[in-house]
C-alpha cells in the first residue's frame, strides 16, 4: 500500500510537470511567439488564455507586452537649416505591431528594440530639424512657427524606418524646446531689433495716413468755408440793396425815419407786460404827443400805422 501511494504521488507530480512543460498562459496585455526548434512562427498568439505547446526543447514561447509605451530621448542640441542650435527633447509613443518581425530583429529582448528605436528617433530628428530654419521653431509670428508640421514630419520618418522592425509609432511630439545659453542673448537681440523695425514701420505708416487725413480735412474745410463766404457775401449784398432802398426813402423824409426809430425803441422796451410812468416830452416817448405826430405828413403816417398797430403798447 505504501508503494502504491508513492507511485500515485510520483505520477501526479509527473503529470503536473508535464502540463507545466506543455502549457503556457497569455495575458490580455501580452502577445506570444511560439518557436519550434528555435524558429519563430509567422503568426503570433494574441488571444488571452491557457495555450498548449510541445515541451522544450521542441517548442518554446516568447511573450511581449502589446501595450503602448513611451520613449523619451535625451535633451540635446540640434542644428537648424540656418546653422543655429536649438535644444530639443521629444517623446515617442510606440508598440510592437508585428511580434514575429520584432523577435527576428531583436532576439535578445525588448531592450534591444527600444535602444534601436531611440537611435532611429535621434537620427531622424536631426535630419528633419536640419531642413527647417530657426524662426520656424522660435518666432513672435504665429504664421512662421511650424512645430506641429515638424512633429508630423519626424513621426512619418520614424514610422517608415521602424515599420521593418515590427514597431508601430502611435504618436510623436516635442516635449521640450529651448535655446543654448550661447545663442539666447543674440537671438533675443535679433528678435528685439526685428520688432523695433516693425514698430518704426507702423509709426511711419500711421504718420503718413494721419497727414493724408489732415490734408483731406483741410481741403474739405476750405471748400466749405469758400461756399459759406460766397453765401454770406450774397446775403450781405441783398441786405445792402434792401437797406439802400430804405435809405433812399428816409432821405426824402428824415422826420419819418426818426419817428420809426422812436416807435421801434418803444415797442422793444414794452415787449413784456410792463407798467411805465414816463414823461411824454422825453424822447422816444414823445410819440404819444399830438404835436409830434402832426409833424409827420398824413400819407406817411398812414403807412406807419400798420406797424404801430402790431405793437402792444400800454400807457
């Protein structure tokens, strides 16, 4: 009985060992490559679960993480197309797209693939940056800056170089952009000089426009004043003509002129409701005396009567 228990225990342990050697587990975040006699299969196993294989050394399994990873390169100086340096640090989002191709290129493991990808990113970054000028990285004008375009160009170049390695580039971007200390002052001085030239140009254009507006305003003012003076001259001439006619009439009867002046003065003084106690012997109120009116010829007095009747005079 004791020997039977030992045999059963040994058989169970052998079965467990056999299952361990003939099975492997694939997590949902992993992808597996099964190798037969050291040669990787063309098709990778991406479905999670318990899988079977022949025991080693007939078959072996290599597992890769299929999640997206982030690769950051070192911050370093890169020369632009116009021989100026910028300090760039980039990040790359990547994942293993073709595990069989990746394993063929990097049988030693994922670290070798990551080092190769970092070298590719640095090389392609220098190549693309060298095709662009400095003001496409650093400029006060938004139209001149082309950082997004440069990022897309680098990503496209890295994607093309990495595809044959079994790597897919999911995203790429510039993490940090700076200037070396040796060129910072010169760059800022150049930018300041450019802005000062623009400011001077704007001021000159403003002064020119202001002068043009002032000239047009003065010309318009001169035309308006000339028209106004002509109109004033016409009114004055018409007034002189009318006054001259009155003066001709007054020359024939100066007493009528004096009488009308007194009557006009009285009407002006008594325009409002006013009570005055005055002597009618004092000019101009002597018009209320009969002997003063008798000096005016009856025909002339009749002409004046309508004007006097229109004036509200109370004594």
